[in-house]
C-alpha cells in the first residue's frame, strides 16, 4: 500500500470485539491479571498501554522500523536514546542542533560522565576522522534546525557502520512522509512528535523507532524503568493527527516552496535557507534522500531589529517556538528556540541574530505572502 493509504488503514484497535474505526483511549493505569504469577498482554501503563502501542506500531511501520516507542516529549525520546550510553562514552554530534538537545547534552548528560563533541557532519570524512574509541553514538538532524543544512545521511550511516556505533537521526523537520532515516542506514529514527506528526499544536510527544530487536528491548527497558512514556489521551490525539500527515504536508510544503521563492526574490531578504530551493547548497543531497524540502523556511533580513519587527507585526504568522502546525508561525531562533543553547556554544555556532524561521501552515498561500510582503515593505 502507498503511504496515504497506510496513514488511514491500519489496525486501529487490535483484539477489540467492536472493531472501532478510531483507537479507544485506554485511560487506565493498571490491568487485571488472570493469575497472581502471570501477566496478561498489559499489566501497567508505564510498561505498556494499548492506545500507546497502536501509535508506536503505526509510527514504526511508517518509518520502516520494527518497533517504535512513544515518549512524553521529543526531549524525553532523546533522553531515552542517551540512556543507551554509559559513563566514559562519547556522542559525536553535528553542530547545528535543536537548542534543547544541546542543553541536554551539555548540562545533563555531563552529570553521568557522558561527553559530547560537535563536528561538521556535512563532511563525512571530517566525521570519520573525529571518531575515537569512546564514540558510541552519532547524533544529527537533517535538515538541521535552525539553519536547514542538509547532511548526507547514507554517507554518515556508512561511517557509523564501519565503526560499529549507533547512528541516530532526529527526523522532526521531515516526518516519515518525506524522509526515512532507517532506510538510509541509520540505527535510530527519532521525532519530536510535537511537530509534524501531531500537526495541530495540541500535544507534546516524542518517538524513537528502531529496526533491531536487541536495541528495541533496551529502549523498552528504559521507557519502562524511567516512566516517561506518552499518556493514553496524548497517544490518541497523535493517532488522530497522524492520519492527515500527507494532506497537511503536501499543502504546507507546497506553500513553503512558494514562500521560499517569494523571499528569494525579495530585495530586503539577504539569504533564504530552504532545502527545496534549487539554489540551496544541499539541494542535490536533499533530492536524493528525501521527498521535498519540507515546510520550515529560514531567512535573514540584515538586522535583529528588523527581524524583531517582522516577527511582531505579521498577523497570520504567530510568534511561537516549535514548528509543524497547520497554523503558520514565525520565530527568531537566536532569541527563542535556541536561547537554551549555552552561550559559549552559541557564539561558535554562528546562528545569525537576524535569522527568522517560518513554519508554514495550511493557510491560503496568497494570504501568507501578503502578510510577509506587507511587513517586508
Ligand atoms: C522540538 C524539537 C525537539 C524537542 O522536542 P519536544 O517535543 O519539544 O521535547 C527535538 N528535536 C528537534 C529537531 C525539534 O525541533
């Protein structure tokens, strides 16, 4: 079956005698056991819950993995992956990462003696040369957030495989509709489900998908032991949002392409970062490994004051962190989503202070362009 069909045709309620079309919300903490010394299919919702399991199986199927795990947020999902490491292990990460990920790496993982080094993963040779015997995990996003650089995931996967180390791709900016990291050789595909999987700004969630039974067992062990799995109601909302992933993405991506073209031609815009533009340096790789440029667009306007003015005066673009919603948003990463990047890292990264990031929604594109146009002058 094709992707659009798979989004709406799946077993919404395994073993349910009433065959509901929508997955019921199993709002229960515990499940009665048949006997004192044997567990049934489910016993306690921290360990497993039927609503969550349908979501986990569906996202795993869409990502081409064997097992998925749903967490309370994208950060909880990243934390679970980090738990695969122990004291003395090292993460090698691309330098352009979501601010909260950098914060977790620098200020939480350091407490357990896990170190993180940043490299420019756009060059697989640089990455290869940076690997040490302590390196246990390569962690990247592509396209990266907020600069929308494109990394060659198959090339990085080859390096990881050669060294026998884990390779996790944060696929939040693409969703499984546009890019499948496991098929490109990654060992772990990860999502902030808060973004495109949800699509409606009404849930925070995170997903980890793997294709290896031993790895799946380890992640499940962590999910159960630490108790940060997604709640049944939030799992239901995500399942509901997910059904329209293709419809939303097609509309939002098509809007984003038109907006990127509009911005690229505008005299007040200095640079446009959108991997769906043929002028983007990563366009070739993006075209090979993904099915479009997505719906996040970055652009610079020359001064932080002008960026602030545009962000504050657009009417349809709401000033908000996050992305992926059907409602368009605008943000200044330097001051918002990436304010949590430790200052010492922020300077080295060169996130421009005049960078605006748009998450393009499902509105009529003419209205969106008019809104931007009236503020850009
Ligand atoms: C938002 C985001 C996260 C964190 O996800 P939350 O659901 O906010 O915890 C991680 N990675 C990327 C790329 C993100 O955009």
